[in-house]
C-alpha cells in the first residue's frame, strides 16, 4: 500500500513538472501562438464617418467589408476625438501622430498666420511644386510638428520600409504618410489625374503614369448613379426628396437617378468625381496599383500604406447625414473594402497584413432639420457677429482695429493696436479681451468663451469641453480667444447639408477597427481616444511611438 501511494505521488510530481515545463502534455490548441509581424500595415480613414453608421447600415453590409473587420478583428465601440476642432487636417494628423493639435500643430484645415498676416493651409508649401499637373499641388507635411507612425517605421528599419499615402484630398494623403514617405498622391480635379509634389518626386513613377492613362474618371462619370437597392429599402435614411439636401447644378431636385455624364458639365467636369461614390472607387483602385507598383508587403520589412476615402465627406456636406445618397455611398464603400481586402489576401497574403480603420471626424445632423423637429440647434453667422463685435469695440477703443481675424471659433486680437507703455497697453489688452469675452457670451448660440491665458494655464488632461479646447490649442498658432457654440449650432452657409468641427459627440464619436496580423478578435466599450491608434500599432510593430505621441496603446489588443 505504501509503495503504491509513493508511486502515485511520484507520478503526480512528474505530471506537474511536465505541465510546468510545457512538455507536450497540453493539447496543441492551448499553446500560445506567435504574433506574426505584418508585411504591410494599411491605415484607412473614412472621411466624416460616425461610429453610428456601423450600426445604422449593419443589416445591409456584406460579410467581407466592414463586417470582416468587426467579426474577425477588434472594435473600439466608445472611441472619440478628444479635442476641437474636429476637421480633416487635424484629424488625419492626430490619427497618425498619436497627438493632438496642441502638440502636432495642425490646428485646423486653414488658420490665420500672424507672421504672414494671412490664412494658410495645413499642407500648403510654397517651396514645392505640383508634379503631374499645372494646377495647385505645392504641398508637403512641413507644418506638422511631430513624427508619424510611418516616420517611426522608416526610422526603425533604416529607411528600408516603404511608405505611401493615397487620397482624393492632398491633406488626406500627405499628413498620414508623414515626413519621410516614398510618395503621397492625391486627385487633381482639373485633369482627372493622381498627382504628387516635388517634396516626394520630381516626376511621377511609371506605375502612376500608367494608372492615369486608364482615364478611370471618364469611365466613372459616363454613367448614371442609381441606388444599389430599391429606394423603398433605404429605411435607415429620410425621404429621397428632402428639403434639407443640397442640389447639384443642373438638377432641380436632390433625387435619384443622377445622370453623371450630363451633370459633370455643370459641376466641374473631372472635379465632379469627388462628389460621387466613385471618388472612393478611384482611390481604392489607385491603392491597389500602389501595392503592386511599389511592391508593398513583398519582403520581410514591414511597409505602410495609408488610404483616405474623401467622397463620403463631400457627399455628406452636400446632402446631410440622413440622406439616401449617404447611405448608398456607404453600401458601395462596403463593397469597395471587400474588393480591397480580397486584393490584399492575394497580393500580400491573408494573415500577413494589419489594417486599422477610423474616421477624421463625425458630422452633425442638418440644423434646420433639427429646428423643424423641435430639437435645439441653430446657425451662427460669423460675419454678422464680427461686424457687431467690431462696432461694440469701437465704443471703447475709437479709431483702433482691435480684431485682426475672426474665423468661426478663433478670434485673433490685433496686438500692435496695444503697443506703447507696457503697463497701460497691458491693461487695455486685458480690457479688450474681457469686452470680447462678455460680448461673445451674450451672443445667441455661444456656449463658452476661453481666452488664451486661461487655456495656457489649464490642465491638458482636463475632461469636458474646456479640456477638448485646451488639447486643440497651440500657443503659437491659435487665436487669443476660443469660442465654443452650443450643441447643434454651427457656422454653416445654408439650411441644406451639414458640417462638423465641434467637440460634441456627433462630431467626436468615430469608429476604430483593427484587423489582421497581431490583432485578436473582440470589442470593448472602454473609452479610448483617436490618439491611441498610433501607439497601439507601434506596440504591435515593436517600434518607438511618434515623437509627440500623447495616446496610450489599447490594452485589450496589446496585452
């Protein structure tokens, strides 16, 4: 009996040792699988996409587009922009730098430059020239003050990684691709070609020239835009004939069908493409050409491709978030993504690439629609308010030009108007700032007003609207006073269509999806911000975070 028990004890000890040492005693499926280094990272930005659209159009999406990423990848259900303004330039910069405008410096699509005394564009660079066209194209990422995810990949691989950015918009291609990109390409509405600038190339690569020779915009614009489904099936949207939708020149009503071959003659010939779903199609086809032409993902060094789909934004601005045209555009984009993923499976290999998908901002519902539905909303008329404000200031500072620039949410004070005795001018400047603040707070539609002195002293981790304003404020580029409108209010031209830019959830809540090599399946409702994408991908690639990064990796993915 004693011997038998001893043998059993020895057997148990041996079994524990075998299990602890991992020697073949466990079933094969319980062994941890190695994390595969992706051959290619693809960063997709869908311009003006709300998180809500994934739910609203869910029943009509196929299984291999958006749903492939949702069902096989990882979704952040509660991801937000954590600053204002929520615009395209700052959005793309924040996604790929992991920082906010207070750090990377892209404070808007356009802003007032005190030194130059004029408005500047976030990617305009007068030291460069367009390549592939005689039209505008002198751009570069020089105004972005942080490295990007792709820059860090370049540095980590001794510049052996290839990096390419693609979009309809120049800023949608340039900012994601970073400072060290092999190429960034965008659409020229004058010629219908994909172009670049001398910052990247002196001439277009042969594969780009061959792509342009296909004249795909002509093919796309010589057809009729009919809805994919019967109009009665678009139950997630409002009526096709809606008073809240903008109309295209040459068409009496914003309704299907749209004869593109006729409308292009009144809407700018090639430039009209960006206002149709086929603007997205062109970008996807060009992205596929870039994968093949640059041989992305063909060796052991991880490459990087950014793709920004802009037509969703342009159609959304014209039609508003509740339009059938917007829904149809997303259903078509779903099919475009399916085709793109199938191409990646073939060219790079399924399981050999990593994709993340997000948006540069959301969008508000049409304010007039909200007003007519008894929901708080309104239109802030910047020009009228500026005129009234200047008249008010003249009562206190006669003969002085106090306001140098007023651009919707930023007021720049003319500092030279207060030159002179330091003490006296300082007091006058304080008085002017207080007068402007009080005037703006008394203006209908204004929720809060923040002087720059307040923002410079505030905690960058602060929550709420002021925290978002702080993170969007750059002391050398932003104005002297920041204005925040009430929810549902916007500085927008007319009662049709809509826009974005606020710090409210309709503009901040966007999708973030991860899929592919190194990404486990699942989802979380934990609050994450747009700045968390770059450090998450950096962690998966085992490279440095971008230089200005303030975000944190998504723990559910990297742990």
